[in-house]
């Protein structure tokens, strides 16, 4: 049965005046807190306090930091008093952790210096074609333009006409109108969007692939508060093959990740083979 931690709390000393010296030797003279024989120095506390805090905030932050430090020291002592010698020997874990950190830092720097981050459109297209089965949609996607107006917006009919027009002059008028009156708008349909995200902005829950195929691509919707003009230029249901434009950035990241893995594997193999050739590595037993 482990002792209750609260029984140890009598051994914590935390001064109200954080930088007042206390008696009991050199450590104690520069300490702001003590847990048994462990001291938290003024210098350590000053270094930990974030820059730019007011005097009041610094005092509050320091008080909390000291309390956390004290709890940590108590937990360490509790562990040391209750674990077996075998459990207390963490030297191998520490060495493994240190080795992992060093390897990670080196591989990250290698990637930063050596990785070719230019991915051509041809590479992206080739990967897409060769792995088409991996790019099935899990959710429906849509490509559209839309305009969301307050229900009492002036000249809403004109805005709707400009929205449907292909004229550059009307496009300019529409953009100016949107800046003045629109709650939200999207005037280009270059990108595919998740249908479920669009539904959060536009009430078109009943829209479907059949609507699109029947050429129902312009929608004028009114609800209690808003009026929506919508122009849909693409609609794909889940399980369809995702278009390349929807997956382009994902494919680019996949290609870069494969390059990273290859770069690190090549470095590791070259390092090992060089060490073997130079007799710096020997396999002493089969």
C-alpha cells in the first residue's frame, strides 16, 4: 500500500515573498521553495517566468509554477521510495530515448537540406492514374459559386442577374455589390468542396447528382432570413473517383513523404555499407 501523498506535504516550504532568502546553506540561501533536500532557486524561477508579464501576473504565475514544481518533486520521491531497484533503473530507457531524439534530429536536418521538394504536374498526374483505386470519395463533393444575401437586401434581383451573367462588366458590378451587402459569397468555382461543408452555409440538402444531371444548376433559394443564388458546375457522390484537382495537394504530400522515406533509407544503408567497408562494423557472430 503506497503512503498517501498528503502526508508528505508538511515537508514543502513555499514563501509568500518569492525572492526572500531563507536559512540553511548555500542552496537554501538562493531558494524560493524546498521539497525535502531539493531546492528551487531564484534563478531557475526567473528563467521560467514568461517575458512581458505584469508584476501581478508574474507573481501569480510564479506561485503556480512553484506549486507544480513541488508536486513533481514529491511524486519523484514517492516513486523512488516505492519502486524496486530494477524499476528505478531507467538508464536503458533514457539512453534509448536520447538515441531516438538524436536520430530524429539528424534525419530531420538531412531531409531539410537534401530533399527535393519540387513535384511536377506530370508526376502528380502519373501517380493519380496509377493509383486511381485509392482515390475514391468518402463523401460527396461539389463545385459551385454562390451568393448569400440578407433577405431585405436592396436590388437583389439585379444581383441575381449579374450572378448569372458571363459579362466582365456584370462581374465587376457583382463583386462591388457583394462587398457592400453579401453575408458571404464565392464567385469562382475552381475548387471542389465537401458537400457537407457547403450545407453549413447553403440550404441545399435536397440537391443530388440527379438534379445536376437534369441540368438544374442554377438555384434561387429563400428562407426566413436570407436569399441564396447558387451556380453548380460539378457534383460527385461518394464512392465516385475523386477528381485530380481535389486530390492534387494530397498526392503531392504522398510523393514528398515517399521521397523522405527513400532519402532516409538510402542514407542509413550507405552509412552501414561504408562502415562495413572501412572495418568500423564487424559481425562477430552469425
